[in-house]
């Protein structure tokens, strides 16, 4: 059986989804994806002059919220393992005039970002693609990259605790999302993986425990009745 958490598998999966991911991501989050990204970034408390690292950046969906109302000259280091996501990120960077964003196509566990180099770390919708061991290593990477006192804020789609909402959402991710994947991409199996990752991930509670165990000050964050959850805190 294929290892769905292998970096090579993740890279291939998001390469396949890259052209339609923005639309399907919007659908899978009930249209709340940008709202949750904005709320996640706000918890990072970015100020003028901060160096911001955007991990699992995708095609840069968090960039407008990172740069808005702060300083378009803040340095942003954006990393993703998918070559197609990075390619589309470069297009967005050029179209929007984001001259202060450095794009890295790298595995988060083999990255070139320097120790203690980030004031803030942001990540939108990448947590669910880690297994337990990878989450522990991810927490250590966040701790390594952050400056002392630096902040972080991470968010992902989750399974709500409310029984009725949970049943509805599980039906949605198991059956509706693959249908949209077939509609947009012609391949329901690709988008079925998003539901599988979400179902395994459940929510960010365990991730928050892992981050605390790594020495980070972390708190669990609940968005919209648990349809999204995350972690925020500091080094």
C-alpha cells in the first residue's frame, strides 16, 4: 500500500491538483478558506519589518493577508514541496508585484531556511499531510526557524465535534469532494485524498500537544465550530 505521507507522494498529489486546487479548496471549506487564512495570519501578530516564513505556501494564498496593512516590503520566505504550486506562486508573485517574496521548492524536512531567521511562521492547510512522527519533526523545524520570542500561527480544515455537523461533514468529504474533483479534474481519487487526510487528522489538538512537548508555547485554536482548527503561539 502506498505511503500517503511520503514527501514524494504529497508533491505528486499537489502537482496534480495545482490547476484546480484554489477552487476545490474553497469548496471543501464551505467557502471559508480565505476567512480562516485571514484569521490565522492575524494570530501571527505580524508587524512592520518582520521576516515571515510561509510554510506549505501552496500558490501563495496567505500572501495577501500577510502583507496587507503591514508593509509590502516585509520579507516573506515561502516554501512548498510541489513544483507546480511553486510555479503558480511565481506567476502570482509577478502579477501582484510581490518583489519581497523568496520562493523555495523544498521539502519542509530538508529545507535551507536558516536557524532563528523568522519573526513569524504562518501555514495554511498543510498540517493534515503529516503523520505523528512528521508532526513532531515539523514542530522542531518551527522551533529551529523561529527567532527567540517569534510567533507562529497554523490552520487546517478539521472534523467538527458537533455530532450532526460531524456526520454532515464526513459525508461531504467522502462523497461530495471526490465528485467536485471529477468535475474539475476528471479524477475523483486525487481529491478523495483531501478527505482521507482530514479524517485522519481530525483536528489540531494532538498537534498542539506535540508543539508544547517540543518546547514551544502553543495553544489550540478553534474556528467555526471546529470545521477548522489550528495552533498559535511563540518560541
